[in-house]
C-alpha cells in the first residue's frame, strides 16, 4: 500500500517496524521464515501484474500463467528471508546503534543484490520508492535510492529499539528529528542549474493495444497514427515517441517511412525521437531509439529485461520463450558506453523500458546530458499498478540527478518530471493523445552522481566500522578507563 498508485507512504514505516520487531524476537531460522512470508506478501501484492503479461498478452494458459507468476513471487521472497536471517543474527549484538546500523545496511545491501545482480537485476518495490513525497526524498540527490532506503530503515528500526526499551527515547527521538528535518531542508537545495533556454517537448502516446501491436494488418495503421499525431506538433522543439512505437525493423521501414520523417523533421526544424527494433551484425538485433532531424543517430538498449528481451540460463530456459510467444524476445545488449543522443540542441540520457529502474546506469551518463528521456511500453501489464510503480522509479531518477525527465509511453504513464522528482504533467492512461510541456536543460552534478551506489555502500562500510569502534571502546568504558589511568 505504500507504493504507487496507493501512496500510503507511511505504511512503509509501519511494515518495517512490524517486521523488525518480529525479527528481533526470533532465532535466525525463524526470522528467515518470517522474512519469506513477508516477501510473499510484498511481491504477491506488488508484482501480481506479471500474470497479465503472461496470460493476456503472452499466450499462456491460466494455470501455467499462475504457476510462473507464483514462481517469480517465490523467488523474490527469498531476499527478505535473507535479510531476516541476518538481522536475527545481529539481534544479540550489544549496542543499540550497532544493531540498528547493521540491520539497515543489511536491508539495503540485499535490495542492491536483488536490484543489480540476480538475473540481470529486479529493483522493483525497493522501499525507498515509497518515500518520494516525504522529507526523506531530500536525501536522494546525495545518496540515491539506497540512501533513502537506509535512512527509512534506520528510522523504523530506531522506533522498535525505543519501544523495546533498548534505546533511550530522548536519544532516539533526537536522531529521528535530525534525519527527517535534515531531509526537509535538503529538499530546498538546488543541486543543478539551468544550462540553456527551455525546450518545448511533445510526447506522443499512441495507445496501441498489446494484442494488436505486432499484427501485420495493424502495422501500417500504427505508423500512420504516429505520423498524424506528430504533424500536429511541428511547432515543438522535440517530439518523442514510445518504445518500439515503430513495430518493424529499421531496415524494413527506412525508405518509405524513416527517410520521409527525417526530411519533414529537418524542414520544420524539429528533432524527432522514435523507438524501433534494429538489426546489428550477424543475427543480433536491438531494442533501439533513433533521433531524426538535425542529428540522426541510434541508441541500443543496454540493460535487457530477463525473459522479456533475453533468456538467462540458456538453454534450460528456452521453453519460456515458446510459452510466452513474445515476437521479439531475444535481443542483444547495446554497449555500456554509447554516445549520448542529442535533441533540442542538448544531449540527453536515453533509457528504454525498465532501464530507468537502475540509478547508477543513469548517473554514469548524466554528466554531459541536459535532461533524461525514458521511452517505454507498459501495455504488457494492462490497467494494473505496474505503470504507476514504473513512473515512481522514473521520478526517482530525475531527483537523484537533478534533471528534467520526459517519459513517452504507449498507454501510460506518459508525463514530465521535474528535477525535484515531482510529476509536473501527466497524460490520461489508455488514451490516444499528446502531451506538451517545457523542460529546462540542466548542468551540474549531484553528490549521488559523483558517488554512485558503490561509493555510497563504501560510506556505509565506514559508518559500520565507526559504530563498532564507538560501541567497542567508548560504550565499554575504554576512554573512561584511560581517563582514570591519567
């Protein structure tokens, strides 16, 4: 309930208080089981929409679709189980702050492992995304999503230690006040500055049904629709289409569609940003973004969606592609260091689909970029919570980097996000429409962009060592004994 679209943000604190209280009273094996049950509830209620993509649009029968969705929930629930096991291990440590800091680090470290490493990463439902509208969001430009998550868990775990009588109430309330008041102050800080005049940007939302998108008799209608919607906005500086808005390979549509679009964009002085699949060397093909107008260039998606765009653990998982019947299900990944695309006179960071779920992927490219563009197609998940959760993650990327973000989708959520992470303007879901706003190219680097996730975890490691030293020497009377000896 803490995540979009419900946004009962403080439910996250209640949930953390509850599960930490349980873990502190259990042995590690019991805590792992409690964590697993907690994970089943979290992911069962949070990613149930996987069933829609498998059954409604992937061609799976109801039983196999339920089974595969349940399997995914069961796998991701292992991560809260691991967190519970570790926190129960630390519950016997002396020193309340040593326990709190260690437990909070364990929480975000397990989230990081889930988000980046297993099966190419699945960072959905990381606890910090629920805090975009709270003072803790002020820490995102400093420490990213894991920094916000760390401070949220420290807050919740401190409450438990106070309720258990382990942490003096005055001390705990003072720390909580500093954390939350500090976040509120940081929300008033501008980490980046304008790098030029505002750019008029139009986002095109085609609203093509996923069951129709790749049908041969629908493709020409789709191409015609996007062209007609675009021609209404030749007064914009930049026009952006969604991911794979052109449902055909670049080589198939270049002469009769792309080349005329390029000529029209140049004639009107507009930069057009479109999504389409493209062929590479040999049998490789890519999920790509192409700019037309002043500069014609390609970006190939780098961070691929497991099972949707590539098959991990081949050949054991080969049967999944047949079961899902996804027409484009085995893409190649683009390079890690691709040249930034340019539109409206400024370079921008391109993210396709769930690439915007990875903060460090965006941060490492943003130094030379004025803004961020995300192009996605969440029609796979129907009228569920998934599009709203996905937009929440895009908002965090804008906040972490201090950049405007323009997000074009097939069915929603299409919108504009400010450098403060606020959703400035949004198109209605499941409608064929366009959305226009002005965005300002920005320059400057937030501390998070400089530090990155790995740097932040280095800071946490130092913090844990300092907490241990404080607990070991000061609380144990080391300094007091030394003073008496003098």
